[in-house]
């Protein structure tokens, strides 16, 4: 199958794709496997790898903090919107309104384990913002945008 | 993720293959800890066959480095894959580790 045909069959025919899995570390590989072909079709290898990492780190946050952000464990619900000039990734029900301020990159000069995920997301994506989740009062969606790529 | 271990006069080499992510990184952490109990002169992590590593994996690499330093053991990353290098670059940590060719 040619690159163009693959893009045509997967991306162009279904511009919005979604996945919904339990918020458990064992399912992160499923999420990576879901987004990777789409990023591969649109971006070069290095950027595609970085985008998979950013999505994975965002989903890892839900797994890590799921006990406080969700009741009970919760789910990872992700939408990928393939726009003409950008790819938009929405992670639904990401966190509570009052938790947004806690999510920020740390100082990398301090060499210590942990806290790198938010830095990766900020570094990789062109835009990262939290927007109210209209279907869930008091909850926020994480919206990440990467511009460019061939389409 | 799979971890094989080889032991020589210099120390221990952990040969890691597969994704090092939030699910699998605790296994690597445990294996490094286990190795340190035998007080090796050196621990090497071979990461040539690691196609993917996330921040939890990088955290384990840092922890391993710290533990080895505390125990007086040398520590190095060996033959790291391009994707591992890319993530270490992104975290601005590449220069922090001793990295060896195969």
C-alpha cells in the first residue's frame, strides 16, 4: 500500500478518530499503537515519535493521578482530529478545574527522577491548553495541537 | 519488555529489549536494585533494542545512576537506540549519563 493510499484510507476518510480505554498503565501501549500510524502518515519519523511520546505522557498523567481525578479509576478517552493545517488531540475529562494549576513543567536544571512528562508535552506541542469539558461539569479537557505535516 | 543479564569481571550488563514505559519501568527499577545488592563494580544498561522510552523510564535511568553513585559502582548506558537518545536529548539529560558504544 502506498503512503498516499494509506493516508487517504485512514486519515482523509475519518478526520476525527477516538479511543476509549481503561486508565491503566497496561493500556498505554494501545493508545500509542492507535495514534502512531496517524502521526507516521502525516509527519516525519522524528516528529511522529515525539508526538506519540507527548500523547503517552498526557495519558500517563491520568493513570498516575487517576485515583484523585476520577472516581473510581476512570478511563482514557482521546479524540484525534486531523485538520488541514494541524493535528488536534483532545483528552476528555483530563482533570478537575482546580487541578490545572498543578500541571506545569519543572526546572530541568534539577536532575532528579520524575516530572519530565509535562516538560515533554510543552516542548513537543505547538499549543497546549485546558478547556472546560462541556459534558462534565467542573472537569477540563486537555487540548494539544501540532501544526504542519503533509496532508 | 524483556531484561537479560550478563555478568563479567567488570560488572553486570542488563540487556533491555522492548518498550520502557509506565507499565514496564518498575521491572527495570527492580532489576537494577537487585543487581546492586551483589555490589558489582559496574552496571551497564544496554538499550539498543529499546524502541520507546517515556519519562518514567528516564526516571529509572536517573535513579539507577544515583544508586550506583551512592554504592560506589560505575554506571553507563550502552548502545542506546536513536529513540532513547532523542528522549534523553529532549529531557536535556543526555550529557548527564556515561554513554558507551557497544
